[in-house]
């Protein structure tokens, strides 16, 4: 078996079904900033993965000792540790966050297309490390950039000091990016992925995945099924994808989109932008009930854009009680609610019988009201003409 140590161009872009982007200016956030004492609990059971919703820094994981993994030669590590049948590496990977009493008024529209891109590893010595169809332990090195391909099996993959690309393949994989800018794609199975330091890209895809950005400005995309996503430190961009997702921004000024499914979206610390629906489809928010929690900071709750009203099904025969957002902790002294159209297009009232308590926000359509959101957290009535509502 031979180990491929050559200067190579970066691997091709990984394709995902939904793009991720973050156009906001970067804002530095002290790493020692503390989380609030408590965090809202969604009425769901989180997956059985490490809970870092407190926002504490996830430690960079040291590589396992030789007692934990059997020693391997360089040739063995390039093809996994549990099979004598080498994988040549010719097969491509299968994967396809200011207490100002006058709120600001960001205008948010659907983002342009963006494809997450693996870090540029040209200029580094690149080592391709392939797993097998069994469960492999794949370890990188301090000196090289690695391209890891786990293939089948429940793999454990550790990167080290240089930028690495991870492709978990099938199975329930555990991946640690560690020190540099890494690209980590779980693909099939219920994967657990830690970005580590620097600006990482984490993709879950199929399965119920747990993604932890850790430090710096990370991109997290859950993909299919119900995922757990935590940006932790930095100004992160988080998208749930399909399924009933739990998305936490952590510290920093984050952008969070629940997308399809009944999502729980929490900004936590920082001035966050929260979107429960998928703004890039024509029926954003239909047939879903999302919970939006801003946390501390001046947050923006997006319920519509220049193109469409979210959670509007266009049915004149009902009130739209099957699709709406719950804005759980609206603070009128600093938060913003963004709506499509004009104030005359909406009205406020008590919540419909049987729904969560709060102020109901209706979009008026041809004489029929359509429930868009239930606003909670304020101690006095909200008024559409106040500055905390912005219209686009």
C-alpha cells in the first residue's frame, strides 16, 4: 500500500441541497463571554449527544493515545485500521450571535446561492487517508493536510493542526476538526461533528446529526431529518434543513434558519437574526409551527421578506392555525419583527382558543385573517405602528 503525499489542488466543492450564506459583517466576540444562567427548553427531547447549549467553549480534543488506538504504520492509516483490503482513494466521496432603546432595522431578503467550499489546501502537503467498509479510526498529523474518507462503518476521525477535509460516508461517524479551518461532511447515518478552532463548515446531510461549531465563525447545515446544531462561539450561520431541528446560535451575532419542519431556533447571546422558515422557497413556513427565541441582545425575528409573507397558506377558508411562528421572548425595547408589506396588511388580537398564550399577529387576505405569529414575552400590548415592526 502507498501513501499519497503530493501537492494537490483542493477537492471539488461538496454539493448540498440547500445553500448557506452569511453576508453580515464580522463582529468579534470575547471568548470568555459567559452564557446566561438558563436556556429555554424546547418541548422536545434532544438527541443523546453532548449538550453544549450553555455556550461554554468546547475544548479542542487531543488525539487519542496509543493505548486507545492500536499503532498503525503510515501505509495502514491511509486505508483504515480494520481491513487488509485497501481502498485506493480513486473513488470520490459519496456526499454529495446592545441595549439600545432604538432598534435598528435590517432588511433581509433571500440569500444568493452559495456552495460551502472546502478550505484551500493548495500549498500544503496533502495526505489522503481512506477508511474501509468496517468501523475505522483515522488519525491525521500535525504537518500535513488530510483528506479523510470514512466510507462505510461507524468511523472515528481526528484532524490535527492543518486544514483538513472530512467525508464520513455511511455509518454513524464521530469527527473532530480540531485546530484549523476544516470542512466536515457527515453524509449518511447519525453523525456527531465538532468543528474545533477556526472557521469551519459542518454538513450533516441524511440522518439525525449533531453539529457543534465550537470557536470562530462557522457554517452549520443539518440536512435531512431532526438535527441538533450549536454554533457556540463566533458569528455563525446555521440552517436546519428538513426535519424538526434544534438550532442554537450560542455566543456571537448569529444567523439561524430552521427551514422545513417544526423547528426550535434560539439565538442565545448576541444580536441574532432568527428565521423559522425557509426563505428560499415560494411557500415559506407553510405546514409548520416554529418556535423562535432571541435570548439576550437586540434580535431580529423575520416573518416575511420583499418577496413573500411567511406562514401564509393563501387559504381563505381558515385562519391558518396549522402554520405560524411563536416569538417566545420579544423585547420591544431592542428587538425587531420584520414583516412583508405594510402595517395596514396586518392586525393584532388575542390568540385563538387552544393555542399558546400571547398576542396573535394576523395577515389580512381578502377579508380572511391568516395567523402568522403569536408574540410572547412583552409586558404591554404591541402596536403595529411602533418602530419595533419593520416592513419590507
